[in-house]
C-alpha cells in the first residue's frame, strides 16, 4: 500500500478490507477537466456523513432527550449490545434506555464489554451512534455522571474517561 493509499484510508476511516475509488479532476491548459481513476481504488466515491448537533459520526453521542434531533432508527440497549456482538450496527441509530441500564450492573457491564470489543470495528465503519437519555449530565472532577430518577450514575464506568461536553451541556461525546 502506498503512502497516498494509507493517507486516504486514514482520512476517510475506510476499513482495510473495504475497496473504494476516488475521482479527481485536474484542470490542464487547453484540455479542460479530465477524469482520473486511481487503480488502487475501486468501489465508489467516499462520502462523509454530515455532522450536526448531537450527531458526530465516529463517536458515541450522549444527548438529553428532547434537546437534539434523534434518528428515526431507535433501539433499546439490549438490542444495541446484540448488534455490537453480531457486528451489525446501523449507520445511524439512537439507543434508548441507557438511563435505566446504568442501574443494572449486569447490563451495564455487558454494554461496556461489547463496546470495548467492537471499538476498532466501529472506528472503521464510522456509524453515528446516539444514546438518548432522560435526566441531566453532571460533572464531578474529571468525570461525568447522569442524574436520573434522583440518583447519580457514573458514565465513566461505561464510556471511559474521554467524555467531552459540547454546546449547552446537554450533549457529551466520546470516541468508540
């Protein structure tokens, strides 16, 4: 693989097993626009999805219910775990029920393990995953908690320490 191939794969988060092609146009005096196909690319122009508030591709987006638009495709935490285990996560999905799952230590641990096991796969697939929760986010030192049903639930237990607050505080993001 050439340096330019590696650069393109890295920039567009393309899995090494996935083929792609790129069309480039170069204006040359007297010739106009010419179409060039690169021989190592073969499957279609790479399109990056548009990111919007609460919808950054390639990250877990945690949003407070009603604060941001959510995706039509919704699934409960249990189904998301199953989809992770089967390597079948949709391109855009809103996961519901995390607020309640944080109270169930077995479900919380299953979610964390499944997310950890599939982190590299998700980075290559680059889906947009939202966790839609009820309650509010609270920062304690360097970590964030979810206040739900009168209790604080640690988000670090599931998502690690890289949670970052966005905009007005009703949206957190973290890498896969």
